[in-house]
């Protein structure tokens, strides 16, 4: 079955590089496949769009422009914070830190700069503003079950309290 734009369960293995470099910035070749349901925004839009029409066993190189990957760099995503909020952390420029967002979610930030008094952090995704080259292998493509469509999860797993949107 070829990958369809909506309600298709897809499993891929991939490597991704920044365009113009040879360094692999992410890969799942030595781990579990990336599984997702098409049409609900579970992966970056440019990659999902390019996968439509591919079939299991097919390989390909897919160029995804920054705007269709992690977006352009947002200059407003920089924040200057008091240095004492980072007490006990040996700061270096470019280091990644993890914190908690306003709604309790995990947020990754990068230390852009720091002084004795302040730390400038960047909330942009580390691959924002970068064109990406994916080398993918399609491992599986099948129609999603009703449970998978309802839950938005491969395998159709449900929560107990309806918080997954399944209506239970």
C-alpha cells in the first residue's frame, strides 16, 4: 500500500543531516522505527508531504526546507534571565538545558550567551532555520484502524479518562 495523506500508519527508518554538511544530526537506524499516523501533524510537514505515494521497501532522499521542517528562526524566542536562576549549573554557550513550560511540558532551550548577571536563552528548536536532508526507508504503510484514528496513537492505545480525545 502506498502512503496516503490521511489516516495511514507509517513506519520509517531515517538519517537526517543539515543541507551542506555530512554530519548526521538525528537517526533511528539503530533503534525502533518512527511510527506515526498521517494527516494529524505528528512529524514535520515537509517530510510527511514528501512521503505520500511511497511504498514499503522504498528508499529516498527527501529535502525539507526550513519553513516546512522546524520553521524559521524566531528572534522573539530569545529571553534574558537572571543568572541566579542557573545556580549550580556550569554554563557554556550552545549547551542545551531542559525546563518546564507554562503548561507543564518539557521545554528545551539553548544557552546563547551569559554574563555574571544574566543568561540569554533561545527557545527556537536547534534545527530552526535549517534545510534538512532526510534519507528514509519506508518499513510499513497501512490504513489506520478506527481506534488509531480516534486516539491519534499507533496501536490505538486509549487512556482511562478520555484525556486522549477518544471519548471514553
